[in-house]
C-alpha cells in the first residue's frame, strides 16, 4: 500500500531502493532538497527522479553522449538523471517551451549545471542542426505535447536531430489499488485541463500499442517496446479542488467535483503509486 499525498515520512520503498543505488547517485539525489509543495510529500521530487533513473537504465545512455530531452519541465525531473548518465563529458540539451520555473536552480543544486544546456523552444521546430546529437528522449512529457499530430511533429524533429529516440510514458494500467487511485485522480486532472483550458494538456495516458503507433506514424523504426514496473509513490496527478472553479459549465464542474472527491478517498485509503511505464526505442 502506498502512502497518502501529504505524508512527511519517507516511503520505505524510496529508502530501500536508494540503498541499492551506487554511492554517486545517492549523493546526487541527496543534493536535491526536500520540496515544500502543498499536499505533497517533501520527498516527491526525489521519488520522481529515482523513477526516471530506473526507466533510463533500459535506455543504455552512453557516458559522454550528447542528448536531447524534450519537455524538460519546471523541476528537471528527467534532466538531472540524464545528466548523471551522460556524465561530465556529455551534454543534455533540455528543451522546454514555457514551463521553466526552477529547472536551472535544481540542476545547479544537483551539481550538473555544467552538463545541461536549457533551450526555450517549441519542439516541433527545434533550433538544432540535423544529426547534431547522439540520442533524443521524451520522459513522461508526451501527455503535454498536444494533439497526436503535434506529437508526431515532435517525434519527427527528434529523429531529425538524432539517429535514435527513446520514449517513456505512464500506461493506463492499474494493477494495485494504489495505482488505480493515481489513475482515478489523473483522469479527473485530464478532463479538468481539457474543460478549463481547452487544450489537451495532461491528455489521457496511451496504451503501449498507442505509443508504438505514434512513433511508427512519425517515421520511426521501432526496435523495442516494453513495460517497466515501478514500485514507488506517485502523487503528481493531484491538484487542488478549488481549481475546478475554473470550469464554467456547472454540470461538468459538479461531475468533476464528484470524481475528484472519489479519487481523494481512494488515495486516502490506498496511497497513490506509479502505474507501469511503457518505453519505446526507435531509429529512423
């Protein structure tokens, strides 16, 4: 069973899995400070980074490689692990359109600022030369890239600037009560963004075959598609109930409020855990 959202205690699974990591990775994550995010555990950022470490192990990131990360996001959740894997002689080009927030601060605290090159851009039009990088990654960011047409345009750009791409995204599969609790809240979150903002941010998770189809439709030749099981808490689907006031349709808002309440009850009872993660690797 997972922990509730706001627990101040470290999840024993986080401690156990950190103990299994190499000392240099433990030291890296120890430099990432506890977070002060309302309703979330102070350890949520370290948990998310450790999850990225676990899925990236299957990507065989080469030390010294120059790589692209699409959708780096405001907290460098995938950027710091990628920088760890490429090492001091490598480089991570961290592409993000608008949500920068604390990325530069966090990579600096983690001690990897010299490896990371942030660029502000729309990933459909990357300001990078063809074949200028060794590999391109998108880690849990597909759901924020827009429509399937926009996602396809991003994948084509990734394949233009690098010979191989690696895609990772949560799957809509709940095998435990805690995973199903996360999915219940995420469904509310996805519907909320669509209703309040009119754009497919945090769009519904795709099944593995859906990820494969998107990569293939973009011209990628899929080398491997697999599922990674994650045994860590995952609270990032949560959002404050008062945000639902932005939904103008009263009937839809009432429906979302009922679903939000149901999801919170599930999280209080079971915690919220990472669902399985689908990973797809491809070349041109």
